[in-house]
């Protein structure tokens, strides 16, 4: 009965090779978030969707893009991964707005070779 | 700018001892504060939020606006409390800002 699902759990890619991480949710939540978390650091918000409205954080590199084709799915695209993009990527959802509790997925650990 | 500081990366306590995980924040308005927890091999999940003023798994946290703190406390630590704890802040209509986290290790 997982509510926020991330696939794959581990992803290995090559330097410069585009990679897509997936997130799906069964909660029918309006808001979906992508966070990047590097070792011993806080989860860092990359962007989020409020329904179909995309909200990019000011310091998110252009290399990172996102798509939300429907309520249930959200994708994180890294166009040209660098070694510095190796991290845990967390997807989260919240029901209506930012004041609601966020539900996190298990994360996808990205390794860039 | 909003900022959340958790000064301790690692906190080790003996089972049955009191626990206090520190969290300080910087924000001039009226923030909403949270504690999230991540147990080993599990996903990040909400532990408690200050507006609820509730005790979850024996943990409590009081928002002290004068000291801009939201420390997490438990009178008697249990082994199953060992986890990574993140303090987080939200203000107005903005998403969460997380601290770097504190790893709590409860020693039997």
C-alpha cells in the first residue's frame, strides 16, 4: 500500500547521459515535489508542481527539468548528469497546499560514472 | 531568508536517558515548524508539527519564538528511536526548508 512510489530505487548513469527518475502517487495529491539530498546535507527542493503549475527554485540548475503528465506521475529529467549530480532524489506529495503534511517516497539514489 | 540549523550531526544517548535534539531557525515572521524522521531503510516521514501541540512516540517539541528554537525532546530514549531527525520550517505560502539533520543513536 505504498503511497508515493519511486522507480528505480538505484540508478546508474554515465557522465553526460540523460537520465529520468520517476515518481508516482496513489494519494491524488495536488502538489508534487522533487528534492535533491547529498550526503550529510539537508533535502534541497529543486522544484514542485501545484497541479499543473510548475514552480522552479531559483538556484535549481537548468540541467534539471521536470514533467507532470497527470496527477499521479511526475518525472525528473537530468539532461547531462555531472559527477556532482550524484545524490539521493526524493519525491514528495502534499494534499492541497504547502501547509499540508508532505508524504515522501523512498528515494532514488543516482550514481554518475 | 529562512534557515534551519541543527547544530549536532550525531547524538548518542543511552537507553532510558533523556533526549533533546536541537533546532534553531531564522525567520522574522510566524513560521510553522516540523520534525521529520527517517528510520533505517524507511522513507522520510512527519513526526510532529508545532501547531498540533501533540506528543508522538513520546516526543514533544515546543516552539520558542524568543529563542527561535524548536527542540525535540523525549524523557526516556528507546532503541527504536534511533534514526535521522530533520527539523523543517515553512512560512506563509512557501515550501519546506529542512535542516541538515541529526542522527540519533540510542545505545542499549
